[in-house]
C-alpha cells in the first residue's frame, strides 16, 4: 500500500509537469497542424479542454493507475493464499515433500510443517501399535502349535498302541492333559490381547529347578522325535537353579528345541547342557544338521525371518519362534546367540544367576 501511494503521488506530479510543460506546446502545435486552427484558437482550446480540467484529467489518470496497481497488488497478495492452499493440499494428500512457502510466510511454513510432522508421528504410532497387536496375535498362534502338536502326538500314540502298559498310558495321558491346560492358557492369553503390551513383558520370577524343567520338556517332545529316531540328551547338574519366569523361559526353551528338532539329521542326538559360569547360567542347545549360512546368522532372530527352503524343508513356521525367545531372554537381562558350522549348530543362552 505504501508503494501504491508513492507511485500515485509521483504520477500526479509527473502528469502535471508534463501537461503544463513542453507537452502543452506540442498539443497546441498538434491542433494547429492537424485541424488548421489559428495559434490563438489552439491555445484557447488547450486552455479550455486541458488546463481548466486538469484536476479531472489527473483524477481519471490516477484512477486508472490505481486500478491497475490494485489489480497487480491483489494478484501479488493472493499468491500467498495459493501457496497456503497448496501446503494444505500436501497435508491432506499426506505427501512426503516438505511444505515450502515464500520467505514472508515463514511463520506459516513452520506451523504447517509442524502439523505435518505431528500427523506423521501419530500415523506411525498408530501403525506401530497395530503392528504390535498383529505380532502378538501371530506370536500366540505360533506358540499354540507347540502344545497342540504334543496333544495330537500323544493321543495318536494312545490310539495306535492299544496294548500299551497302563503305567506308560497314564504317563502319556498326564502329559496330554498338561499340554491341553497349557493350550487353554494360551487361548485365554489370546482373548486378553488388548491388555498385553509386547514392549513391557511382565516377569513373574521364581526359583526354577533347571534340570527338572529341561528334562520334562525333552519328554514332552517325544512324539516329534520318534518318527525320525532322534533323541534328546539333557546334561544338567543336579540342584542347578535359576531365578526367572518359568512359563516364559519354558517358551524360550520350547522354541529353540523345536527349531533344533526340525533342522537336525535323522538318527541324531540333540544335546541340552547347562552350567554355572561366574554369575551367569549358560544353557546350550546343540544339534547336528545342515549349517546355517554365516551371512544369515545375524538375521536369524528377526521377526518373520526364515531360512531358505534347502534348510527348512520340513517346517512351515512364520519365523517367529527365535524372535520370541530373544525378547524373553532380553527381558530377563540375558543374551542369546547362535554358532553354526558343518559339524553342529549351537544356540547359547546366558541368564543371570
């Protein structure tokens, strides 16, 4: 507006100067030459038409000038609204591009980009929450397979061996019932999914007889071992105890042993050993089978990661068992690692004593 005012004032001054100076003489000469007026008549016409109406002429010229300047200034000003509108469109379209406006609109640019970043953070948080929920569903579905496999395996043995000794039959029925209870517990956990936070695993720690837990687990996998004549050897010193969440650590050991059974050779022995080392308890699961490629050892604990079909011909899991094991071990303040060579593959778990 200041520029328009200055420009209008300069136009008035120049126009008055022009019409009263040499331009006035030229107008008179133009009337004489074009219409053959006498010089005095041409001056009179100039006086009556232009000099006497100078105010009106200046008003019309200024009005035209102001209209042009106003139109230009409005178009110049409305471009800011167009820029803001384009920025709002980027927000609505969830564009990845940064919102950029003219320097005069820095405050608006910063505000729009702040809103954009907040919306992106909220969207990412919602997607992460949904992913954690989906992961939990798949985790539970994966863990349900283990007790279900045991139930089916032992029931199949009971169904096929009608002349099984009553003592052995009672043992198999007891294990089947125990795994059925475990299956019920996992299903209840599934129905309480909305109250389960995967990022903050709650541990109910207690004193664990490690030799008893690992031997019991090995017995439960007997139906999976028998078809390929595999065996599990448990080598744990008597009286070795561990302080931790028994249910969740059992889930860790189950997942690793199931993995070892799936990937070991027929007629081979899977060794489970444990020992105290300084202030830690070290538990190892060793199986003989095709080695894990060195380039894949670093990714084996990632969610949904599976080895190539050359190694996992008999498995169809979702690649979650080892990811679950790592999360639980980490929650206990321990570590889990794997080493593999052509002779053997060893999973090592270190847990605080």
